C-alpha cells in the first residue's frame, strides 16, 4: 500500500484535470499498454457514480478533488488530508462546518451519502504506472520466449500452470531458473530481455496484490 502511495503522488492529474485518468480493465493477458499512468476503478453503482461527479467537479463548483486530490490522497499544498475510505464520523463532522475551508459547500443529505460512497470506492482504486520496459517484457512473456512464451508453462497471469507462480520474480531468479530448470532450457534471453520480463512480472504482481 505504501508503495502505491508513492506512485499516486507523482500522477500529474491536478494540471490536466481528470483527462489523464484512464479507466482500464485487466483482460486476459493484462492489457496494460497505456501511455499514461493507468487508474483502475472498481465497477461503480449509480450512487457511487453520482458521488464521483460531486467529488470531481460539482461540489462548490470545483469539486472536493481541488483540495483532496483527484484520487482522495490529499494535497500537501492545500493542507487537505487524504480522505479515501474516511470514516463516517470524520466525514459528518467535516461536512457539518468543522472545516472552515469547506463551509461553502451545500450538499444535501443524499448528496453527502453519495460522496461518502464514492470515497469508499477511492480506497479501492489502483494506480499502475506505465512502464515501457514492462510492455516489452509482456511480449516476451506471452509469445517470444522459446517461441512459446513463458505463459505456456506459467500461465497468462503468471500464477502458474506447469511451472509455479512467478509474479514478482526478479531478474536474478529468472536467470537462475533459466539455468537450472530443464524445461526452460529452450529459452535464450539477453540480460536486457530478462530485465524486461521481470518488469512485467512486477506489474502483474502489483495488479494482483490488492
Ligand atoms: C478548499 C479546499 C477543500 C475542498 C474543496 C474540500 N475540502 Fe475537505 N478539507 C479541507 C481541509 C484543509 C481539511 C483539513 C482541515 C483540518 O484538518 O482542520 C479538510 C478535511 C476534510 C475531511 C476530514 C478528514 C479527516 O480525516 O478528519 C473530510 C472528510 C473532508 N475534508 C471531505 C471533503 C469533501 C467530501 C469535500 C467535497 C464535498 C471536500 N472535503 C472539499 C479542504 C477542502
Ligand atoms: C516449458 C515450460 C516453461 C517455460 C516456457 C518457462 N518456464 Fe519457468 N519454470 C518451469 C518449471 C516447470 C519450473 C519449476 C521448476 C522446479 O520447481 O523445479 C519453472 C520455474 C521458474 C522460476 C523459478 C520459480 C521459483 O519459485 O523460484 C522462474 C523465476 C521462472 N520459471 C521464470 C520463467 C520465465 C521468466 C519464463 C519465460 C522467459 C519461463 N519461466 C518459461 C517451466 C517453464
């Protein structure tokens, strides 16, 4: 979780509005070839979508995001705390006038419930950084290695079939396996390619780990 926070602070959404947010689903093979940091939202119901609209733009005509950040992680500049997954008691107290900077909002009870629901969604959002190295690694992993791809034995999601779960394995482990595992003897990769595959395995691991 800590690790992902680090990424989120680097996402330059504030400058571009929400345009940089790409909703993306992980299909088979993990379609991660996006050119911007990818933000994965869980599927939202109508209430959560209404809350998102309030959060992103309509509250006070600027949206809560102006101070709390597009993904609810807070903003150091604005002195506004992270509020994704906030508890109801803290939410109610903040919206009932406890925070002077927030007094200009007039959200009715239903709108408050909507935003609150969306804040719970934000606590489940994932940010994946786009990594060109991982994109190369994905090609090697899915098709090129040994003419079949690592997926032939480790599965499209690298969770294991004939070979074990290798999500998150580093270059050293891959090198060692290429030398030691007889089934993997057909595979020849340069060190740079091993790094690329490792970058892809890291990405699969991050996508899986929450
Ligand atoms: C103009 C800036 C600004 C906007 C816009 C804003 N907030 Fe805040 N909010 C703050 C600041 C600053 C604090 C921290 C105040 C403090 O700690 O005394 C805060 C605190 C909170 C807290 C309390 C967090 C906690 O952990 O106690 C919640 C919840 C909250 N805001 C929700 C919202 C929601 C929901 C919206 C949109 C409807 C919103 N805020 C819009 C500035 C803003
Ligand atoms: C023909 C099948 C096959 C292919 C293709 C294959 N592997 Fe393997 N791999 C295995 C098997 C089987 C094992 C387990 C060997 C054992 O446990 O003794 C293994 C083990 C590993 C391990 C060690 C796992 C651990 O827990 O230490 C890594 C890392 C690994 N493979 C990476 C890869 C990568 C990366 C590729 C593609 C470049 C690849 N493998 C392609 C069959 C394969």
